[in-house]
């Protein structure tokens, strides 16, 4: 599915291009659109001859192996300056939460480490999730959610 003609996509892409330094963008969309939107961002960024890489990370995999902060630090160490970090897998990461846990460990981490993301990385983060995942994020990580630079719905 092509999204680059969509006006919501155009607003998202322009916000990503215009933001200098840290930015946190939320994209609420059906899971079937995540890959298409993510690939379109990567293609458009390369087409615009913007040289710093766009990195895609899977939150579900990261939740099993470490923390997002650690994963981004390792990527910056490997690639150097990263322009945009596309965060997929929020729904899958939330589904991994134990029934005994009141709040998802992923959301606890995001909420508690929000200052570190801003202080350590001069990049834009795009977090993709379904409407249900975004509602859970708003309720269980309100401080992280309040740092948003933009909210986009597809």
C-alpha cells in the first residue's frame, strides 16, 4: 500500500525533516500499514539525499534481549549519527507482558528513561502502534507520551 500521497503522511514526513535534534513522534495505525509507512519514510529520506541513516528497531525483540536505550546506543556506536529511529513491534512487546505485571516492562522503561533519550540522542524517534497499543501507552507511560512532538493517525 502506497502512503506517500496521503496528506497525513506528508505532514509526518515534513515534521521529521524539519525537526532539529530530539523528536518523538507517535504513529497510530493498523499493523498492516506499519511496514508500508516505515519503508516510505526510508525511501523518501534517501531520495531527498539526506545522508544520515534511518534505522528500524523491533521493540518486541529488544524487550526480550535488553533495553531500547541500550539498543539505540549500540546502533549509534555502529552507524554514527542516526537521523531517524523507526520503532516497530510495540503491540508485540505489550503482548509479551506477564499477566501478573500491572504495567508492561517496555512502558515502564520508556517512562522512566525518557530524559535519557532526549539527553543522549539528537535524533527523531517514530513509534508505531495500533490504536489499542497507543491507548495503553498513553495510560501506562503518560510522562513519556507527554514528550511527543507529533501524533499521526492512519
